[in-house]
C-alpha cells in the first residue's frame, strides 16, 4: 500500500528552527507556571525539559504524523477567554446554589454547531479543528464532545444553554 504524502506547513530549515524555538518557549513558559519557583536549578531543569518537548514536537511534525499549522491571527481568540471563564464561573456558582439550596435539577443540553472542517490533509484545517475543540472546552459551561467531519458539525454540551451557540471557529 502506497503511503500518502501529507502537505506540511513547515518545510525550510528557518521554519523548522522557528517552530522548535516557539515550542521551546511555550514549553518553558508552562514549566515556569507549573513549578512557580525562581531558583536557577528550576530554570535549568525547565530549559532542558522544554528542549526535550520541542525536539519531540519537531520529530512528530517532521514525520507528518500530526500535521498542525495554526495561523497567528487565531491568537486574537485568546482575548475572549478570561471574560468567558469569569462569567461562566459565576454562572456555574449560581447554578450550584440553585441546585443545592433550592433543589433545582441541573439540566444540561447537547447542541449541534455548524463547523466546516476542511481537508484532512491540510495542516491548517487540522490545527483549526484542534484549536476549536480547545476553545470550546476552556470555559466551564461548555464542552466540545467532538467534531463530525462528514456532517461538518461540532457536538457541544452545555450545562446552562446559551442563547447563541458557542463560537468555536478561530478563523471566523
């Protein structure tokens, strides 16, 4: 059986180095946030762990096992996350108060959200699906169960049904 060649978003040596450096910076930042210590030994351990993480990510990416090519403009979606998390936490607190004090049942709901999936061979489409699933799961009210590529929809669970369906697509 012939192996199908996937399109790759990162191909030149300069792009590969930039990819590795971005993965290293993100991994190191996560290490520092996780450890939350400023001793030099922690920074060295974090730098080494980040180098392993970046190297592993580059090996997986270079072999084409997990094509992932997010667009920088999608990062603007990060701006809405703090507001959504704070408002949803307040809504969840009120829901729990109503449940435990008034004995009101919690009724979640499933929603179907239109989500054009794109090609499976396109690294940007793969990244868009992954980012959409992540964006849909950050706030406590909404959870993306999955994306049905054939029907071009996302299945979402919400504890408190919003008037509008959640916005999952980072490119919209």
